[in-house]
C-alpha cells in the first residue's frame, strides 16, 4: 500500500488536474514530491479532516492555525505556489465539481476519507471568531471586531511593529534602499502631515488613532492640537501613556470613541490611516458625510486605505474567509474608484490619489521578519495559534500587494469652500514629506 504522502499528492493532482509543484510530508513520516521543493506538512490526520469538512481557504486556515498543517521551506515561496494552485488558475482550471465526476478521483476521494480517520469534524481553533448572523457595522459589532484584532496585547504588537508602533504601511525612499522600519514609518507620518498642510495652532482629528503615533508626531513636529479616537481600550491606554511620556497631554487627547459620536468639530484637518477598511460598504457614505461635516471649509482629509481590484460583477464580492474569521472580522475592501466616488458624493473635492502599493509589501516583509525573529516570546504573549494567524496573514498580504491583487492608496480630499479656493498650490504634488 502506498504511504500517506504519495496518496495525498496523488489525490491533489487528480482533483486539480495539474502536477503538484511542492512536496508533501505526512504524519507517518513519509515524504513525496520534487526534490528541493518546499513541503506542506500534515502533522496529523486531523489536518486532512479539517480540509475535507471545510474545503477551500477556511479549511486550510483552520489546519494552519491549529498547528495541524505546517510549511517546510520558504514561507513566501510556498504561499505563492498554493495561491497559484487554488486561487489563481483562471477559467480553464478544472473545478472540484468536474473533478469528482471522474471515477478515478472519486475512488481516490473514498480512500482519502478512510485515510483521514473517524468522520467527525474537528472543532475550529479558539482563535476563530464566532458570531451569529447580525447587522454589520453597528457601534456594538464594530467595537467587538476592533477588539478581536487590536486587543491582542500591546507587547505582542511591539514585537511586530517595532518602536514606531505604526500599524499601516511605511513610506520607503526606494525599494533597493534599506532604511530602518522606524525611519520609513516616520517618513510616512510626515508625508501625511505634509499633504494635510498642518501648521501650528490647528486642530487635527485622527480617526482610528491606533497607539498614538500619528497624533504624537503631528503635535510634536507641527504644533497642532490632536483628538485621536479608537475603539480599542488597549490601544487607548498605550497611546495615553506615550502622550504623557512625550509631555503632550496639553495638545493630544486620546478617546475611546466611535467616529459617529464625534461632535466637537470643526477640525482643520482629519487623518484616517488604515481605518476605513473597517467601515463597511453600507456605512461608507455615512462615514464620509460625517468626516465632511467635522471639517472646516477649506479643511483637508487624508484617507489612507487598502483597496482591492474591481470585479466585473461587484455584487459577487465576498470577504476573504480567512481574514474575516481570524484577522479583521467584518472588514471590507473596496476599489479605489468606489472610495473616491463615495468621498465626492459626501461633498469632498478629491485632489490627489497616490498609490503606494509596493510600500506595503516592503513593510509587511519587515513585520514578518520581526515576528519570526522573536517567535517564542510572541507565541507566549498571545498564544501560538494567534501568532500563526499573524504570520500567515502578513506573509500572504505581502505577496498580494506584490502581485497587485490588492493595493493601498492615499486620497487627499478637501471640503472646498463656496469661493472655490482650495488652498492648495498649483503644483501640490511636490510634497515636503
């Protein structure tokens, strides 16, 4: 009888209709596949049961998070190979429905079911968020979703993000250069300040302020007064301590507050960096209208937001199941054109859109490196399953940015006054940041 690894490879190749470009290592110690290729490691039969009971991305994710499935070899190379087999094969790829009509595949599937052991679906890992069907993006559900992602522990985020504690893409001078992550994050914050045209004495609202880095930088370097809002208690406590340590409590206020509840405008400028992805398509116009109302005439908004590629049929868009279950519950991505349209519908004049897609790939690879370098402590702080979630999602996201499956854009918009004077120079693209 063939060993487990060769049986697993044989079934995968029959279902996919193409050779498997990686090795398979099974729980019985067997190994099968092309020499020197990375390997998918099935540590136990439960990994196979997870994939059989939940075919597709979520089954793979559950096996990975639980530690039942692992990778032997370069993580990025393996993820690229898996993506090419499962998600990017195009219209000519044989579907599962087509494959199971093949008598040989059906016979192999029956053998695989016997190989997997008792036919009981494994319990999902505890890191998977469980929630009943409900209305999305209410104040309550948004707070719960933010807590799931950000209240992992500030010590854990210090490992991943480094001293800058900025959880959005850095701004690199050039791909071939190697500044520190901290200097690249400082350059990003300064770029945002330059686009907003911040000057001493102005009021800035920082929506989704995270651990306070933007608020502190704007107050310290540009002399503005800042209100930073977050839904995360842990972020707020950390940010307030940083503000106090910097001696900026007279200029920076950190609140645990929903953007819909901010009533003390107007502000001269608003920064929203990596927050709008949490708003949701149904609420996005409301979000844009609220920010427009909070700005003074002539005030500027800098919206820094991840975008997806548009689909031929936008009604078929579905949130990535792994991201939704483990990383950003209820998070939604929109094409940049949709974002611009919604901002304009809210009354904004969009003046600049800058894609910085490659910058996020560089940033994510640095975050993965930091996590891997201090893996044992990270796993102790948040649990091995949660650490595996972050490693997988950051590495996969880096590849998605590199291959233009997703992007990130800075959109500068103005609440243009009735006079029509935008306050921008004729060549505003020559930023100082």
